[in-house]
C-alpha cells in the first residue's frame, strides 16, 4: 500500500512544470552585493567632543553609528540597548546643514526618541540618530558632530 502511494506521488511530481528557483543568499541580499568593498567605502568627517575634525570611514549600506563606533568616536558599550531592540538616543549626532537635504526625513519613531531624549530642551533640527542614518555614496564627505556623552549614557 505504502509503495503504491509513493509511486503515485512520484509520478505526480514528475508531471509538474519545472519551477524556477532562486535561492536568496546573504551576499545576494545585501544592498550592493555586486560591488567590491572598495567601491562601497564612504569617507566622512566627524567633529569629536573636543572639537577635533576626524576622518571616519564607513561602508555604503551600514549605519552611521557603526562607522562612528568603529572609529572609536562612540563607545560601543553605551549602545547595549540595540541588543534588545530598544533605543535611548545614545547615538544622537548633529548633521551639518548642507547634508540634511541628502538624508531622508526623520521617521516618526526617530522623532519620538529624539524629543523624549531632549529632556525639556528645544530639539535641534540637525539632530539625528546615528543608528537610523544609512550611509550611501551620496554622503561622501558628510560632516557630523558627535556631542559629549550625557551622564546617563556613560556605562
């Protein structure tokens, strides 16, 4: 009985039209998988809390937060909330005016976090969350200011 059922199913499978199957791999799912790493490099400038201008290198498709963390301007330990998918605006940066138009507008969620974190002060129109700014080749040369860590941000 079982053998006849298997034969019947096998014959039905062979009668099905061929299916075009594309397997999505991690490398084919990235923003620019066909580009070499050197083609994805985005160089920008960050003003550190001491006022020094530093060159920061990131990759297109990665967040500004990642580039600033890799360059040592933001302490990765202060962003422990990313692990639980929460945000406390610890990665707030200020974007130079001429670069604001090249960025997509803040989302409702980003605006909410920034306003909540402002703690009564007026929200700076240049403020963005570094974790929400995705680097693109059009942002080559962008200037950002990294503010001093707030007392509650220091781990």
